[in-house]
């Protein structure tokens, strides 16, 4: 059976996310309960998506990248609607 090589995040997103969570959160903490683990993971994911700059998307946060793409779509839709004859 073929397996993905370790530490190859470009092959597929899900193993990359699991690897990041494992190295950055799970291996560095001991959790007293499920709820403590859940809250810690939630805080990390929030930080990862809203504060941490990502080289692969131009040194912006994923939230900034998402917002910019969404804003472009809205502007494009508005422009198209404004150009349509009544």
C-alpha cells in the first residue's frame, strides 16, 4: 500500500493540517480534559488563520487572503450588475 511521505504538505491539505496541529499543539501540551484540548485547538486555529503570516500566500494571513478574494468577487458582481442594461 502506498503512503504519503512524511512532512510533504504540498501533496494534500488534510495531512498537512494534522501535522501542523500535532507539532504545534498536541506534542507541546498535556490536556486535563477533552474540553481543555478543544479550547486550546480552537485558540491555535484562530491564531493560525487570523494572526500568523503565511509565506505561501504572500506573507498575509489566511483571513486577509479570504477577505481580499471575497471583496474582489463582490466588486466584480457589483460592476457586472451596474453595466447591465435596465
